[in-house]
């Protein structure tokens, strides 16, 4: 299930920015995902943008715009899983959260030509505002993201069962979604954590500003 989840991350990225080139971007997508596990997410994202820019010969800002959309579909999927968990206790709140989360990627996509012009990477040339993907493609990417993270939630459920600490599927979904959402929060909100502490400590030890 975890491997299937990682494979879907590759599929989502290929459909968004791959231009039909699936195999060449496999290594940077998997590597950046691994870096995000070991270090703050920003490092893996920078690696992924730089690698895809070289492989696909596309502007970095265009890649970043599509990866931001991918990130929003990830937040949407995690929020829907959180809504499922909350809905087990409070159906009305859970339904409201699921509905809001499901609509978020569509709102983001339809406003792409407005917010994409503000995307900037130092040292790169400006690009024209990007066009929306459209309702059908947005639905496709949102569904792929939901399936990907449902696989991850299912792996949490199966792991718990394997060690005789089984939790309900709703609880597993809640555990995964809240833990993953917390990793995207700024450090003062989500806590320092081992990843941020280790990276900043090594930077300080090497004489760099963390």
C-alpha cells in the first residue's frame, strides 16, 4: 500500500508536468519524496523543481505552479480523510469539512490565471499567467490524491492490526491526515520536531545560519 501510494505520487506529477515523459521523472519524484521524509518538506520540493526543470526543459515557475496545485489536492485529500474521521463522531461537522475540502481544488484551479502570476522564484524569468486545468482534470487529480492517501491510511490500519493494536479505519484516516497536515504547518505552530531540529543543528554546527 505504501509503494502504491508512492507510485500514485509519480502518476500525479507525470500527469501535471510530465508532458508524456513518465520514466525520466521517476527518480527525482521518488528522491524528493524521500528527502521530504527525512528533512523539512521545502528541501525535497526544491530538489524536485530543479530536477524537473532540467529534465523537461520547462520554466521553473510553471513547474512550481503545477506542484502548488498538486499540494492543494494533497491538502484536500487529507482534509477529506480528517472529515471522515470527525464524521464518525460528529456527522454534520465531518460532512461540512469533506464538502469544503472537495471544493478547494476546483476553486484553486479556476483562479489559476490570477494567482499564478504571483509565483516567483529568485533568479528565474517571469512567465505568462497559466491557464486552469479544467473541471475534468481537476476532478481526476483530486481523486488520485484521495486514493493515494487512502492507501497510506489503510497501511496504518493494517500495521495496527499486525501488532495487535488495531484501530478503526476512521481512526486510521484521522491519524494519518492530522499527522501529515501538521508537517505542513510552520514550525512554531506544529512544533519543532526531530526533522527541523536535526537540520538546523547540523547547519549551525557547520557554521551556516539555520
